[in-house]
């Protein structure tokens, strides 16, 4: 029997109001992620935090060693909860995330975090490619307004399109309260 783990991606201070790169709906997404974190901890499910760090003076956000690169206080890791530090968009790329999960006999993931259209997307697709069953809590993720081809794309539309694409790719895309069942069931 495989274990289900909660994977919390990049819910770091720079993505919140007052940070260097605030997203649309980060506080709401973090609150839902916090609910899932509490459920995972209560059920004894593994929790893995992912933190993105960038180096150099030109880092737009998540600059190594800054408060902005720290995990938001509402989701502070507890002792025993590993923190995977990454320097790329994909949390599995050049990290020990896959080995860490397999070492804990994890076969299923509940994924939450930010940015939906970047790091959450990349980690979800990589996890599917690596054979994990993935539940993505869509309301525990956040993104931002984008532009393409001279057209503005509101965050809500970015989110909808991305969640539809990830569901099409094989992820189980559900609200956080439904995703909690995978952690506690």
C-alpha cells in the first residue's frame, strides 16, 4: 500500500502582499494549504515543503538569505518535515525530492502551492511522469495576471486554463476539502 504525502510548493513570503512578487489570491490559497497541512499532520501523513531560492543581485524574488525566500509563517515546517530547496522551476529537477518520497514509500501526492502556471505545473507534470498519483488542490494554489499576444489574461483565467490542462494530463484536480480525503482516508 502506498502512502500519500502533502507536497507544499513555494508558499514563500515574496508571493504574499508586501513581498517582492505578490500573487493574486496567495493568502486564500495559503489558508487552504494550511487546512491541508493540519489534516496531514493530524493523520500522520508525510509532509514535504519545497522552497525556491535564487542567487545573485538580479534575483527578482526568493533571493537566497532574504526574508522573502523564507516559507510563510502560516505554513512553517515542523521538525521531521523535510524542506527541499530547489533552484529550478521543477521541484524534482536536481533535487532529492523523488528519492525522499520513495524512501518514505510515497506513491500518491496532494500538491498545493504557487505559482500555479510555473512551479505547481512543473512539479505536477513531473510527478505524473514519475508514476505518482497526483491530487491537485486547485483552491490551495495561486497565480497572477499574465499577458500574451497583446492580450491580458486575468489570474482567474490563467488558473482555470492550467487546472483544465493538468486534469487532462492525469491529475485529480479538486478543492482542498476533497483533497483532504486523500490524506486522511
